[in-house]
C-alpha cells in the first residue's frame, strides 16, 4: 500500500458469515478478509443486498414537521440570532431522523424555514445550488435576484436558479417567515458546489418595494416571450409565480372536470407544475415544484416514484399516508415522502375553512435529476 | 412532534460556539438549540461552511491501488470464494480511505477487480446501475449481454447500459481478471436502484465463443448506422470498443501533431472518448470513459474538474500528481482523482517498454451527471 | 433515353453564350448542348448565377395590400360565394406579383382574408399545413379545434398546429373577417401535404359560445403546466393568445425601458413572440408569429433576415421601407418582406389615434424552418 | 392598389366554373374575380384541390438516367468545357422532365455527374448548400475540404456540410467522374443560399495526395471521439465513408440474418445510413444518404415516403418499380423516386457479376428536412 502506514487502522471491516450467497467461513477466508481490509478492498458479495436492492430502499424515513412547532422556534431565532455575513441566512432546516442529524430532509433535498425581522437584510451571495422560496403565510419581504426586487406574498412560488446573485430584504414593520427548498444535499454528496459572497449592501434601488418584479414584466405573460431577452440557460427567467395564477389554474381544472372534460390528474385532483417559460421544462434543473388541489372528501390513488418529495400543506386539511405512516395535516405542516415510498392523501370531507374549500398541497421533488439521467420511474400499485 | 417519543435521543446535536458569523452563546441560545434538536431542526448558520464551500471539497481523498497488490488477492478469492446466485459476482471493490470503509472509490463511483475461473459462469441479472468492463491483461471471458456473447481481450472497453440482462462466461482453461466500473454509489445515494435476477443458466448458444459480438457487427462500423436497429435509448448499442481501434486513433492523433496539424489535447497528449454511436454522446448516461496517450517525457497541464475520475494505467509508466499526492505508477495501477483536485501526469522519459512507447491511461468519470444537470466545470490553473 | 420518345420536345433549352465563366461557343458545344437537352441534362455553369447567388435573391417582391381594398372584396364574396364542403373556406389569398399569379404571398407562406357570414359554419377538416388566425377587427366567430370552441376577438392570435381537426362557426348576427396564415406554399413546394375531410356538422356542444376555450383554461396560465396534459408534440396546445396579455406585455417592456432597464429590442421598440408554453419554442413548427410596438416617432434599424415575413398593421400608422419600396401604412394594411430584403419602419410622430398611441405591427414568418435546418441568418447593416 | 399601374396586366387569372364546391358562375362573380385579379388576390376555393391534396402529389415524375448515356457526355464536356472561376465546376445536372427544364432531379434535390480531367483543379468556394460526392467508378481526385485533401475511390461517400471551403484536384493522369448531390433546389425555393469565392489556387500541401484525410484520422474510428475536436455544429466532421467499411457492414447484416439474428430491414435486404459520428444523426442537415444491399432474387416491399429519393445502382442489376414506371437497371444508372410514389426493387436472381453477388443501391433523400419539421411520414401499403 502506498499512502497509509500499517499502523493506521483500516476503515474497512469485514466479517465472514455463514449465509446463502456467501463463501463458507474458514481461517483462510478470514485471512483473505484481513488482506482486503489492509488493501482497502470490499467484496461485492457482502454488500450487494444493501447496494443493489430490488427497488429503492431509502435511507430516509417518512416524517412530519408541524408548522405550529416550527414557527415559534423561528420567531425565537429572530430574537436571538442575528442575520449577517458568515451565517448568511436565518434558515432552520428539517433534519430527517434517519440521516444522522444532518440538515437533510431527504438524501438529495434541503427544506428550511427562513425568518427575517423588520428592516433586516440577508446579505448577497450566490451559489451553484438551486433554490426556491414558497410562502404559506405573511408578506413584506423582497427577494432581490440579480438586483431585481421580487415581492413575496402568501401562495407565491419564487424560484432562483443556481449562480444568480441574491439577497433578501424586509421592508416592513413585521417579521416574515417562508420556506426555502434547495438541492444542497444532492450537490454536497455529488460534490459539485461553488459559492461566492456578494456586495456588502444593496443599493437604494434594490431596497425599492415594487409590486411586480422586472422578471414578471418580461416573462410573466402566458405564451409570450420577450424578443429582447437571451434564449436563457439553466433555470427559469421568471422569478415569481403568483398565487392568483396558480389558484385560477387549479380552479379551471376542477371546473373542466365538473363539465365533463379532461383536465385533472385523477377524479377530484387538480395539479399544475411550475415551469420555465423559456423551455417548458422544470423550473430548476434539479428541482420540480407543483401545486395540487384535492376536492373535499377525495382519496387519491397511491403512487410510488423514484426520488424524494417534500410537501407543505398550503390550505385545508386532510389525512396523508406515506409508506406505513399516517398523519392528519393542516396548514403549514411539512412532510417528506422518501424514494419509492407509496404516497396518498384524503382531503377532509366536511366544511373546510380553506380559501378554496379544498386541500391545497405544495410539493417539491428531485425528479428532474432522475429524468435527466434516464433513471426516473413511477408505479401506481392499485391501478 | 409526531413520530418520535420524547425518550428517543435526537440524532441532531448542536453546540453554540463563539465564532464569526455565529450568534453569541447564551443560556437562551442553548435552550433554542435544545428545542431544535427535539424538533429535528438544524440551522444553516452552523453548517454553511461544510455544506456550501467556495468550491467542491471532496469527502474522498486521492488514493492509489497497485495492480501487484490487487491481482494476488483476486486470485486467492478465486480459490476461496465461489461465484453464484446471491453473491452474483467475484468482484472486489476499491474503498476510498475517507469514505467510511464503504466500497466506494469516490462518492459516485464503484471500481472493482473481477475474477472468473476456467469454466465458470457469473449468473445472469440486470440492474439500473450502468456498468462497463475494461481489460488490462488477459482474455478468455465472454460477457453475455442480452444473449449476445462479447469476447473480452486486453485493451477492450465493454460498456453495458443499465437494465440490460448480462452474465459472464469463462470458456477457457485459464482464469481471467478485469476491472468493473459502475455508478453504484451514485444510485445508492440518490436512491434510484432496481435489480432483477435472470435465468439460472445460459443457453448453449450463449456459451458460444464468437470472435465478434452481434452488436459489433451491427454498430461497429465508423459513421454507419444499421437501418434495422431501433433509434436507441439510454446507453450505447455497441458492446465492445476494441483496442485495435483505440490504439490506432491515438496513434493517428500523435501523427497529426507530428505533421503540424491539430489533433491532440495538448502537446504530446492524445485522447479519445468512448461514445454511443447512435448519439455521439457519452457511452453511458452517468459514466464517461476515455483513453489517453502521453508521449514519453511529456508533462501534462494540471486540470481541476467537478466530479471524480478513476484512472488505470494501461501501459507504460510515469509520475502522477493528484492534489498534494504524487505517485510513480505502472501497468495496472489504479488511482482516484476526487472532485476538483488538480490532476497532472508526467510520462517516463526513457526507453519505455510499453507497446506504444508511451504512457497509456484509461479513465472513467461521473462527468455526464454534471453535464446533464448544468453543474459541470473545469479549471486549468496554469493556463 | 428511357421513357421519352424522341418526338417529345425536351423541356431543357440550352444556349451557348460568349461570356466569362462560360465555354467558348462552337458547333461542337452546340452539339453537346443538344445532347444534354435530349438526355434531360443541364450544366451547372449556365445556371450557377441564378441558383447559387452570393446571398438570397427572392423570387418574390415587396408588396402592399390595403385593408380598405381587401375588406370590401371579402364582403362581396360573402354575398356571392357560399361556404361549404369542397371549397371549404371563404378565404381569399394574397398573390405576390412576382410568383406567377399563384396564391403565395411569399415562396413559403400563405396569407388570406377569411370571411364568415352570420350563422355560417366553415366545415371541419384537417391538414398537415400549420395555420393561425389573427383578428384586426371584429368578433363573433368561434374556431372549433379538436371540438374546443375558441372565441376570436380583436387582437387575438389563434394558432392551430397541423393535423388538428378544425372548423369555424359564426354564432352572431354580424359577419366577421380575419386573416389566415399558413405554410401552404412551403408544403406544396417541398411536397409534404396531407388532407382529410371531417364530420359534416358540428355538435351542439361545439356550437356553444364560451368566453374562454378549454385550451386556455389548461394552458393559459403563465409558467404553469397542467399535470394531466400530455407532454405535447408538434405545435402549441394553447389555442388563443389574447390581446389583453399581448398588450400588457408590450406596455411592460416600454415601461421598463422608461425606467432605465433592459426590455426592448432597440430604443422605443418592444416585441413579443408567441410561443408554445410546453416547449418555449415557436408556436408552430414552420411559422413564427410576433407582435411589435413602436413608440411614436421612432425609426427602427434596418434588418435583413433569411426567409420571408408578412406584416399586418394592427394599430397606429407609419412609414415602412422594404428594399427599395416605401409605403405609408395604417390599420389592417398587409405587406410582405421577401427573404434578405432590408426592412425598417418609422412610426407616425404626431398624436396617433391608436389605442396604445404607438404603431403596433403583427408579424409572421417562416424562420422556424431555417432555424431547424441551421440555415437562419440575420444582418443589421447599420449596426 | 399601390405599386402596379392599372396598365400592368395581372399575373392572376381566375375563371368561374360550374363545379361542385365552386360558387355558381354569374356576371357578379365574374366582376368579383376581375377585382381579385386587379388586387392580386386568389381565392382558396379555386386552388384547394391542387394545393391541399389528400396526399403529396409530386410535381416531379419518376425518371431514369442511364450511366452509359451520361458518362460519354461528361467525357465530351471534358474536352469542350474548361473548369475555372465563374463556371466553378464541370457538373452536369439531371433535369426531371416535369420540372420545366430546370436542373432539379426533384423539387428539393440536385444530382449531377461531375468530371475532372488529369491535372485539373476545380476552384475553391463555399456555399450554404449541403453537398456530397459518391463514386461509382474510378479514382484519382482529391476533394480538398477546409484544406484537408480527401481521396475519392469507388464506393466512397464524401459529404461536405454547407459553408465549408472546398475544391477538387485531379492528381493523376486519368480523368475521373463521380456524382454530386446537393440541396440546391430546396435552398433555391426556400430562398436561403449564400455563396463565396475562395482562394485562386490551392497550396502545395493541399495538392498532396494522402491516402487518408485528416478528418478520417480524427473521426474515422468506430465509437471514438477525439477529445481535442470541437463538439461540432451542422454536418459531419468525417469527410469520407470508405467502401471497405460500408461493404463489411452490409455483409455483416446479411450474415446475421443467415444465422437467424435480427439485422436486416426485411428478408434479404441489408442497409446502412451514413451518419455524423458526433451526433449519430443524418450526415447533413438536409440530406440523408444510405447504401442498400439486396440479395439475389429478392423482391422488396413497396414503400411510400414523404420527400424525394435519388438512387444510383452501385453494383449488380435488377428491376425497379416507381409508381407506374418499371425499369431494368444496372451499374451507374440513376433514377428518382418522387414524394409519396411507391418504390420497390427486385434484384437479379441469377449469377450476378457484381462484387458482392447482390444488388447494391446508393440512395440519397431529403428526409431530414421533413423529420426536423415533423412532416415526415412513411407507408408500406402491403404490410
């Protein structure tokens, strides 16, 4: 061996076991395994069941975080933790209980609650990680992407493709919370991330508080591409997907269904995907985002899919089943569906107090990674 | 919280430290951190340096495995370890010393030496993991892919895209060793793998020992596509890239350079990439494979690249530099270049005893993953 | 010769001329040319100047059709010409004066005024030719595409990709005129067209007069893709691009310019392209469509482009220059810009009586054909 | 009207006829038609049968040109017609008898016999038209593309994508003939062509007579891409497809069939397509090229296809059916299959005197145009 002195203990530990598909234990086999350890070698035959399962066996587990637990802790962090260069963001991430205490809601995805106090700025930086904001309640913060201030309000989805400069600015007298989704764990495990600090403070113009971003004025018109804008590269040029449009699109689908026309994913289940208007593809190269609306009292079909999804209840309430877990959920609650775990939901039947009368679920996932590489699969067991 | 009893210790462990970018330690902050732990939350500000570095900081380290150490252990495994259903393959994987003893040469890549005794069959199976074989010495095994027996000989590169049925068959009186490369760690961490067992034994026809595979007869002619073959999907339809072609292509590039024409990557450095003839793209959706030839006495420029590469010396000898490591290498030696580590090589100046008189390096990497997702970057510091 | 009796006169006629690049006339050359004629052969050297010019030399010429001339003739056709099976449509096409009296506004494009009387139906059919409608004035007709009735109103752009069943239905008490654009000449000269007759009459449901089409309810929300809809094939799933959106997008660009931000094509010149929301590409595989708005008193830069464009003045007035032609144009006027002819426009400076105060120009072209084949070029001589 | 004085006779001529789908003739209709003529308008209802047929109705007709008729005329042109600047090439084009005596073998395609005398150079130029050479007999000319001399020999296919500089050089003591295929008529009718003259004479290096081109040394190895070469744009970087490879690929397919494996298009019919090795796509953006081999005595199934094809018999003989035409053909004969005309062939049963014992047919077509635009269709009536 070359770099390791014989004194360094090997990280490889092998044990001969008497089991089907395994070589018969013997002193000679033990000796071979010791040599493997010394030379940093691991046989396939002891690992194949873990590494090459019949179908994905997620290291993550289904888990639920309640908004009513999260929000007070974010508020408390607002009091105790300043926002500034170095820490960069007052963001508190969901840590899947099976992933070793790391801030990974799933092996590929990051989900956090971010919190900004009145008048605060979160400093400018950029990174290759793709990101979005989603607002379940409140307003008053502007995300400043490439010097374009983008207002954030309840129901808005605000993507921001990697390597764009961005900062946040709370221009109001009230604190605001929202959720951040990123592909931090994916880029961490695949080893691709780059990061740069930006300017120390925003200009007065960026502290402006416009009602619409410049990106929306260029790209927010259905089916219309601004001739002056470059063809676009990685990730959407549209920086805000407003609730009024999402809400209307979902209502339209349910209305079409009521009139007897196609439009819904399955009976009583409307859904839209947030897309890059310059390509029609997913809004970010590694992250898919969607809004689902389930009519009251509807039970969706179970679905299994390669890759992880995170859901936040935007409105209404219902009962969610993920693998062997079942939870009753309500506005703001967040849960994760690990790879290949069956997922279904039943919306509350009675008189919902949600705006739409239905259960509205925001979803994001890592599906574009698998589709780009030809590894995506879905299965609907009961169909 | 919902699924965890308060008695279960949290996997999250947070500690307030007095450091730039961190909130000032206090009893109140401690209390907040305890609540984060209880609710399975982790702040960004304690993790950002690790998760969002200025450039990729690989968890893997540069490492070298010597062929002269590997081959005797594979031979010994040939005596002690049977090949059959369950263990599936007599394959022994390189374990990067920094990756916890797992059989991962890099966070995304698997590299193993496989060994088959005279008359042995490795059983048929299929999996979504993409794979290839590369032969540094010997011959006599046929890889049977989709019932097409493909002979394996020194210098041959034999890719096999995911979800194709495959088995191996040693039709000779001599054992044979070769290396396997797969994307097992990537699919393991992204949670995409599927696997199925195949038939218990191959047919007599598949035990045939043709000199060329059917795939080569259809797809092995330069620039010619068989009209009868489907347009192709994921991964190359050509199952063998023969050394005679690779060797001639490299010789042609150096000859062009000698005549004063473009052709080489840099002075004295020829290189070809193995490609899917139906698309011109990388031979596998997640794995790039190349052969490099360095004229005697040539020093290549250092290069940094997102993603990991594994090299095997096919012929000749030289000195390799990876980050702060430097090794003298010779035929069969394998080493790994982790993400963003600078890599360069100097070929031996004197009278090489290699076939080509040069240093020939086989390389494979995970670059297609990053290119598909827009995350690929390279840097040549001294240019 | 094989199929032609010697008695049939050859369509080939060759004449030896004494000119640079031509062989010296002689009796022997004459004899050779007679043999060429007999064998149906034509030498390159007599044709190269015409066939392979330094840049495109259009067979078409710039030409203007005035709305005030067209509309009365369409009205008169409404009185004299019934609409029904066989003739199919009361459409009257613009015939470029240099194209032999064929109904080709340009070598690749068809432009016609169509006219439907109160209560009339234009019968259902489908064809591979791609088509759109554009409405410069009036309302009251529903285009029924795939059984989805789509209302047509001033300013609306209504594309309809090839091979979709379609009919038109005037549900009101007033006649209505609009323009049709198609790639009929392109498919005619390339020899690709297919055509089928549809049902003899529409259903009652298709005679409905909804305010929005079903396609708009599914696809008309900015950046939102309906999950239930197929990924889409050739041509946009969105059947109507409404004036309210187009108008606002153009106003937004001029507003951005006024605030000092990028957004316009050149100073005072806003423009949007109608796009397929499922791909971000041109709305039809062979036809590009755009709306341009020129602030009062602005002179645009001349542009040359491979391929032909047809413009209709939607609002305002101005002076248009195409090659050596110059016209003053106003609402409804149509003109053609042949391939590679320089085009520029000056909007009327004074108090325009248009809705927007500006000159609004609808444009369609054959650019997607050239872009798909790598033959597109533009040139801006004065920049 | 705007540009035309009333004195100019209109190119439009309309006649009212009493026929189904036509308006009833009347004095009023006559008056309307006169107004249409004056205003350069043509109604759809008089033209629809011609412009929008049920399926493509080619303006071209099937036709055969015999090599034994062509070659002597080319030889005679070699004596009478010099090659030089202005005329550019001693190329004699096939003129379809239904296309008005223009040098168009089909509405989109050009096919010519080119002839170069000993020691002659055809001058350097470039054009956007895509081109290839195919050699049915002889050798001794080098096509110099981008200063890379490419030898031409029997059976070789030599493509040359648009806008590459090129010249021809006969370095031997014997004249040589070959055929040229281009998309001249397509670019002429679509109005896209550009052309530039090159240098007046080639350098000594370009007058070299290498056995292989530089392009083959870089790109002529199966499945291997040179790392140093740019990713490539429009059209293949490989400038010669050698007969030895084509011949072997066809033989391999028939051998696979004889062994009971898939490989041929239909029984006894092998075929390869010439492809761009950097993309796997057609060798030129507008032209497809293939070689077909029919075993002796085999009758192929009739096929109809959108777009035109031109065939040259490379070897053997047989009977060809195109629409209602039937010819016996032999080496060198050229024939055209217009759009949507059924095509089939029967190879000669007896003891062929061809090299392969079979009928070998070279084919080129305009299919990539239709595939790029979604207009391609095929039909096999008897299957």
